[in-house]
C-alpha cells in the first residue's frame, strides 16, 4: 500500500493526461473549422470510370437487383432516431439542432459483392435512412427529398490509400484464387502484404451479434462548419449472442430473437476534426482515436420490438432492400468529405440506377 501512496506519475504520463484533457475541452468547446479537402482536377471523370468498374465486376444473373457491394441484407427494420437535449453548440446542425424524434429505416448487411453465409468473414454494415428531414438536399433531382442517410461499418477506418486502390481490391477480390499474385504485381510486394494483413485482421474479428457491435462511418462528413466522423455504439449489449458460424443466417436469427424480446439501442456519436495529423480528411487509413478526438453523443437510435420474420416484417425487409442508402442523401451542411467519399457519390448512383432502386421514401409508406 505504501508503494502505491508514494507513486509519482512520470512526466510523460502527466503530459499525456494534460494533452488529453486539453483535447477534451477543445473538442467540446470550439472544434476547429480549418479542415480542407484536396480535389484533383480530373477526379470526377476518373470516379465515374471507377464506379462503372465496380458495378460490372460481380458476375450477375440477368435482371438481378443486387448492390455492387453489401449485396446481402441480413435484416431491414423500422427505427427511431432521437436527438438528445444536451447536444453541444458545435453539433447543433440540421436535425441535431434541437431535441426531436425522427422515424427511420435501418438495413443490416454483409459487405461482399455476392450473398454468402453469415459464417463467412465479411465486412458488416449498418445503414440508417432518417425520414422527415427538412432542407435542400445535395443530389441533383433529389433536392426536395425528405431523407438523410448515415452509412457505417464495424471498422473505424478504411485502410485504402485512394479510391483507385479500393476499387482495384474490390474488383480483384472477386477471384480469390488469383488475388494474391495480382496484388503483389499491381500494388507491389510491401503494400500488398501490408494491406492483405490489415484486411485479414479486420475480417477475422468475431461478430457475435449486430446488437452488441459498434459501427463507424470510417470516413468524414461535414457537420455545419466542422468535420466529423460518426458511429453507432450499442448501448445495452446483454448476452453476447450466438457463436459466429452457428448457422448461415445467424446474424439475422440473433437480431430476430433480440427484437422479439425488446428494443435495441445505439448511441449516435460524433468525433470532431482536431487537426490534419490526428484526424485527416483525405487519408482514410488513419483511425481517429478517441484519445485524440473524444466521442460526443448527440442522439439515440432505437430499433423497437418487432418480429422481422412476420408477414409485416418480411414486407418491410423487402421494401428496405429496394431502397438506395447513400451517404450523399443529405443536406449540404452534412456533405461527405474526402476522395473516397467523393468517389462514392458516383458509385452509389451508378449502382442504384442499375438496380432500379425505389424513390426516396416520404414517410407515407411507413410499415409498422
């Protein structure tokens, strides 16, 4: 006990604690607004070409309506997004400006370009479409739409150096047998092995349940004058769920069992830009660490009790599958930021057109 009482923190520990405290205060009080994007003059045409490559990569049956990625929807549900009454001034933007509750549709998905068993390693997604959102929207032709989308995956950052690298990997991965030699040649041995190691590490993480997981934007969006990354963090995980691989539909089955027993809650949080070194906009391979930019909770996503396998539940799921979830479905004050986000502007539109996605919902079609 005496040793513990006599303990004196090292200077480095004190300095680190002071730095974190200063960051906490800075982020909460006045986040920086000097973030920048670096837009290349030829990127719009290049991103259109990348979108076409991504759309055409999977081998599709004639007339299928699958997405270019996240082809398998494991559940489509109704939900509510409730804005907190203690949102800091810097985050009072758009629908987060004042306390309110918005209806929403939520799609849980697996990231592969073709549907496969839940037991296979995969990127896991949670996409939210909020209804009744006022304001002029970004996408031409959808300016009067009353929706706003938030797309997330389990990974807090995207390990790719550019949209070109991301699309090359996504296309090449369609043929696993040739992926390694092609990656070694195309990316170079050092980059290929580093990226493969990262991807393997991410895909091998256990996924016991979507209800106990945290999902991240991994990329930045504008938030009024600020820039943020956001996430949905499970609030009340409860039991851990079924072991990964328990069945080909275990993610869906786990969600059904949980929702039969009661609601699932996620905390919607943002991390503010604090500087290009720690929270870069264009470099998506850098994680925005909580120690550098603390999570600020501003809303709560609630998926209420429901039977996703009932007749109404299956009707709802089919409707959710027919929709397009796109980070560019947003007002201008929430514009996506960075090259990978700008490339998604083309990719999601091209994919949605190929699928014949349904028009944006108005709320009048709400399926209870």
